[in-house]
C-alpha cells in the first residue's frame, strides 16, 4: 500500500490499516457482545486489545 493523500497531507499506510481495523473491530465487538462472549472472559479490556492487534496484524499481512 502506498502513502495516503488526505487533503494534500501524506500519511503512512498504517493509518489506513488502523481505520479499516477499527471498523472490523467494532463490528466484531458488537457481534461478540450479542453472543454473550464477554461474560466468559476474565479481562475484557485485555481481550479487546489482543483482538485489535490480531486484526491489525492480519490486515497488514494480507
């Protein structure tokens, strides 16, 4: 992925990956909440951070 041009400002490609990951993460987080997954998790914030990292790494490697 090349640099992003946003209103004449060049941004690193990671900005686009993070934006796409955020959308996927919010959708997946809502789905998991609907399924009741968070009641079975000991530390939800830690699992959310790990999930975001996994999604970001997956998009970058894809």
